[in-house]
């Protein structure tokens, strides 16, 4: 049976399930490591950071086909639409309360080229927050199929998540644009945790880095620069941020000083290997 966190995730996605098998619709954000741990490599890795909201990256002007729009499907399912930010048009956030369960879903879309839009239309009736580097997450995503029980009924859901290399690369670039320190620390934690806690993903991550180095050299150089500044230079803040961000059950055999040292060594070895 799904726990409350997983139930919120499923209830956010079930109304839009007809879109989830499109290659240009990918689950992103803090749910990605949770999905890796629960459904891709069950039992592997450290306990994930808690996340409540569900983020979905979609391409700009996502085709409707014969389907209702994403917004229509969510409104029909009882979600309310709240507008966030002061951009024009404003981005939408969809929220729904199911008993004590709070469900929240937001859409994101890649910001490419010289544009500096805060939001972009992804369907005629829906604007999403536009984020630099999020197009990385849509490249060759990984299919996932899950089965969970809700209200006594087994629910099957298919969707895509970013490949580990894409997730690490995107987070390692995007964290520098974060204004909130907690969100910046979470992004860095996801980067470290995937590299340190999932040896099964090492080949995917290393192969992906080789591809990014060749295909996106300026972004790759920036990625290495950021990791070096935050993890390798004397007094770099990254290891401390990781130690402060971890959940109580993660890396429980290490105290904070030990975790910081472990973090430095892991990230230094990673940077050396991929460069």
C-alpha cells in the first residue's frame, strides 16, 4: 500500500496519465531520487529527502492530440489553480486536499536561446515556469512503471524520469540560479547523493558526462567550475551544506565532520574522473 507521500504523488499524476507516456513529459525535482530508490533500484541508496510537491517538465506548446488539456484534466479532477509569481502570463500551481493529504503539482518548461522569459505557454490555457537547463531532463528519459494500491485498488502508472547523468548535470548547473539557500542545498545534495550512493548508476553518469563534455562544452565547463568551487576548493561550502541537508537516517554511520570529508573525497574523485 502506498504511504502518504507516494499517495500524494500518484494523485497528482493520475488525472494527467494520458500525457505521461509522451517523451516530452518528464517527472523532475525531488521526486526523481525517490523514484530511483523505490522503483528503479529498490533498496539501494540512502533515505531520500522528503518532498511534497510534484514537478513535471514539459516542452513548450505541448501537443493536445485528441486529449483535453493538462489544465482541464486537473480542474475536472477537483484541483484548484493558483497563480504564482508576477510574470505575465503567471505560472499555474495545481493544489488539491484529499482528507489530510495535500497534493500539489507544478509544470516547468525549458528556457532556451537568448530569451529571459519567466514563464512560457505550454498549452493554450496553461503557462509554466521557464527554467534554464531543464531541456537536459528531456533528453532520452528513462521509462518507469509502478504499481501501488490506493483506496484498496491497485494503480498502474507509466511515466518518464531523467536519466541519472541528466539529473546530476542539470542540478549541478541550476543550483547556482537558486535564490533560496535551502533549495540550493537540496540541489547539491541530490548531485552528491546520486554519485555517492548509487554505484549502479556510475556507468550511466560517466557516459553521460562524456557526452555533455562533447555536445555542450560551455555548460560542461560551467558544471565543473561550480562543483570545484562548492566541493573542492579550501573552505568550499558544499560539504557543510550536504551535512546540514541530509535526513536523520541518511549516512547514519558518519557524523557531520566525517560526512563532510567523505563528500569532499567523493566529489573530488568524480570531477577528476569526468574531466
